[in-house]
């Protein structure tokens, strides 16, 4: 029995009631033709009651035919009822359930038609009024149209299901035969749909009193009759290809093998229990067993099952065409050929040595037990599991432990779907679990696993704890949340591309969390390279003493008041290995603050995105930084604090503006400073304040003292030349003359030369005694007291 036979029977049985009902509609053509004649007469002589009675008399002669039609429909109801009983014995798939519902609806509609036809016969027979006859006709036509539409839908639905089954078939001849039949049926259904629409329009026109051409209505009825015949013929073709064996199939001896060998033409779908045991069958008869089993495509009836018990043999029991088992499915002793199996309506129990392989099994309605076969003398144990597509409604067992707790000590590869809460596989190198979530958590202990795929998992409500090989590649590419937390021991590289929340504990050296909010900060004891994205919480990098490279991006909300992201290294020097820091790599990244302090081997800092407050302090080896970040325009402005970095030689403020803090101090080798990005002061209405402090660096300049006015020479102003201070001149001189916003200055340069003498800028200012004699207008050119260097804004007029 080939796979096609199961398709034929299931699809044909679904469609049979359509043919039966439409057979009734073929008979209904007669009454529709009578209605057409009646319609024409009523329209032509509507105002002539006498002539109408004449027409009614003529129609009354057909009452016997209407009554007979009603009687025929009673028989049709009985046929549909029998069909419904037969359908109940089929595998209860969604399609069969829908068919059962359609059959019940068909009987209801037939009952309505019977009532309407009886009313019509009574109305015509008693020469009732025109209104009564019109109502009776309307009832009949409405019911006929409804039934036609319903039956057409069922035909089309079943065609689609049959076509899907044919596509899945592996029998080329069956595909060709069934496709030709179904293509024809599809075309017929399209014509049938057109005919239903046409005849419905014509009948509606009659009921509404519109003139109807008898020939048009008659042609529609004739066309409908032909189409119904065509449908019936096609369905008969499908039915002719179907067969079923009713009863149990038991093959446990040579005699029984001979018995069922003679029934091969009946086998295919078995409506009974199937029991196969090769224990007492001789080698010569094993081929006969396979001839029997290879014909079976399905076992129907929820109480029926397949039980196969095999002994060690050179011939494997052949169930290669078995697709569906309505009840339990049990294979013990030796594996069989059953790769085509897709659906089991009960429990699955597999108990044999070697591999468990069911690549096409998709549905197990009961429990799934893959009995763990340990290695003992003469066996190999359970060597692998390959059930990649199965969805188990019940629980999964290994035959030893409780539900979901699996132990396969000799399996080299495990590929299966859900139902696993604990898996111990000490020698497995490949593990794939197809669960979409881990509500109860997951524990995997597979110390030699090189490839672990949990690629379908989207959430983990329970704790996920995984121990694998150091070089294991872990795929959790769809995991978005881990409410129960994740614990990894072994893998050196972990990447969670969509994980946004949940605790993570791992000893990996490379960890990538591109969208993790870090509300719960990861615990990473050995991390050297860390990528964090969409941070929405303060993150202390001091928790990662082994960290070498940090790449961090923060969530940037619409308002500064909602900004939470922050990065901090510890003043205790906890990040002894940190060399490279990248902040704001992801477009739109935003941080409220970044504080990089006391990192003894830090050599590179790169920024972008938004950082409202950046502090770079006490980093012994930091030579230069590349600042490309801006500030949040809804916040207090920008802050840049760069202090105590003895190897830093240059600094540029990048694109920063609207400063509320600029501090560049105590950087012993800082010889180049560019602050030209600052152009705009804070808004006075906010009573904002800006503080600028520059000093104790290696910045250079020159100084020329003011020269007092004499009777023969004018006053000569002080001249300060400084490349660093000149980049601030435009910003300072644009400051408003009002008291707000306030600006506190303490700007000093440590290597200012006059002639051959080098002093601090503060020292030169303090000694510039003639500066205050500016023609009696000292305020215009005041340099301040000299304490801290320049401390008044007007002094920048003297800077070049």
C-alpha cells in the first residue's frame, strides 16, 4: 500500500458528501426549471389573476415531482449520516474534524430544503395566493443557493488539502495521477462557482419581480447540472483508488506472514492494531514480513497502535511508507525503517541500541520516550538522537529519569525539540534543542559540546545553566529575555544579539550584548572583550578586572531627565588590564556620564554619540583620546574633565558645545589643546553657570608686558600668544555683558616665555605692573589678579 492510498481515502472521504449533495442538486435542476417557467408567467401576467391560476394549474401537475424530490433528500440524509460515521474512524486531524462539522451542516441544510420544498408543493397544490407562492419560491431558492455555496467551499477546501498531501508524497506516479484529477476538479469548481453566482442572480431577479429571460435561466440550470455530473465523476475516480483493511494485523510467525501476504491488495490503511514481531520468524520469511509492512501507510482509530519487536537481523523491518499512527507507537529491540512517519496520536516508545532517528516526525500527542541504552558488552549504547521537528504534547522521557530529565552518556549528537528541562550528555559534540522557551528552566551538562544551538528560544522564565567545552559555539540568536537568568561555564565566546534583559553569569572571555539594558549587570569573571548596547543603567566596569577592551553604547531617551546610562571605572585601579575603551559606537547612543579613572594601562579612548559628562582622570599610560561625542540638548550642557593623565600629549574637544564644565588640568605632557568647538554659552534665563579651569599642563605661549604711556609714547597693551587659549577666545568674548550666565575662569599656562625667561602665565600677570595704567580705563583690559592665571573674561582681548 502506497502513501497515495492514505491521501486518496482521507481526501476522497472529505469530498464525498459534496458529490452526494450536489447529486441532489442535479435533481433540484428540475424544480429550478419549473421555477423559471413560473417566473416568466408571473411577470407576464402579474395583474391577471385568472391567467395566473391557469399557470398554477400547470405547475400543480409537477407537485408530485417536488414531493418525490423531498423523498429523495431523505435518502440523501441517510447517506450523509453513514458518511459521517465512516469519517469518525479516520485519524482525527484538523481536516477530518472540519469535515465532520461540514457533514452535520449538510444534513441541517437538507432538512431546511425539505421543509421549503414541502411548503412549495403545498402552495402550488392548493393554488395559493401569488404572495404565498413567491415566498415559498424565495425560501427554496435561498436554501438552494446557501447549500450550493457551502458545498463549493467544502470542495475547494478539500482540493487544497489534497494538493498539499500530494506535494508531500514521494511516489512520482501517484503525484502525476492525483494532480491530473485534482487539476480537473479545480477547474470544475471554478465553473461551478460561476454557475452558482449566475443562477443566484437570476433567481433573485425573479423574487424581486424583475423580468427574467427563460432561456438564460434554463442555460444556467443546464450548466449547473453538467458541472455536478463532472464533480461526481472526479470524486468517483478518487474513491476508486482507495482501500482499507478493517481488523488487526498480527505477524509474529511464519504462518501469519503467509496469511497477510495474501492480503497485500487490501493493506494500506489499517483500521486495527498492528503487531509485528520477528523473534520467532525465520530469516527466509523476513522478506515476506517486509512486503506486508511496506504496504501500510496509516493506522487509524485512536484505540489502535503499532507495536514492533525485532531481533538482531540482517533485514530491517520496512515501515518506510508509514505516515500516520492514530494510537501508540512502540519499537523495541532493533531500529526499523520508518523515516516517513509524521504523526502519532498516542505515546511513542523507542527502545533499542544505536541511533534514534525520526527526521520527519512532527507530532506526538502523548509522551515521547527515547530509552537510554547504556554501553554494555556487545552494544554501542544510544549513539545519537535526531528528532528535529517533533512537537510533543505530553512529556519527554529517557526511560530512566523523570519527565524532561534526560541522560545520554554515549550520544555523540542530540537534535530534538521541546520538553527538555535537563540534559546530561558528556560526550556529545553537537546539541540542538528546538524549544522556543524554557518556562521551567534548562540545565545542560555537555563538557565536550562544540556546537550548541538553542536558536529557536525566545525567552527563559526559569534558570538556564549550561556547561560546555571552552571552544563551544553557542547560538541563542533569538533569546530576548532571561527572567530566570543565564549561567554559562566553559564557552570562551558568547553572543546574545537580541537579549535585552535578564541576569548573565559567565566565565567567557568575549561577551557581546548589543541590546542589553544592563538593569541587571552581567557577572563576567574572565571577560577580556565586552560589548554592551542600549545600556539603561549605571554600569561599573570595576567588576571586570580582566577586561581589556570595552565597547559600550547607551540608550538615549527623549529627555535628559530620563537618561540612566553611565559607565564608571574604579578609583581603586580595579581595571588593571583595560587598554581600549569605545563609547557610543551604536548610532543614537546616549550616556548621562562616563568616568574613566585610574586605569594603569589604558592607551585608547574613542567617543561618539551623546555623553553629557565625560571624566578622564589618572590614567598613567593614556597618550591621546579621540572625542566625537556631543551632549543631550535637553540637559544642563556638556562637561569635559581631563585631569592627571601624565602621558597625554594632545586633546581636542571635538564637537562639544554649551559647556557647563571645562577642566583640563595636571596633564604633565599635554602640549596641544583645541577647544574651538565651544561657541555657545548657556541660556541666561536658566541662571546657568559655566566653570573653565585650565592649568598644570605642558601648554606653551609667549608674554609681552604692558608699557606705560609717556609724554612721548602711547600706552602699549599686554600681549599673550597661546595656540591653546586662542581656540577659546571667540567663545569667551561672545559672552553677554549681563551678570548671567556666570562664568568662572581659572586659565593658566605653565610654559610662557618672555624674552628667554619662562614662567607660568599667572606669574607674568602678577608682575605686569603697567597693565593697570591703560589710560585710566583699566577695566577694559584687566587680566585679573593673576591668581590661577586669567580669571576675567575681558583678558581674552589680549590673547592671540
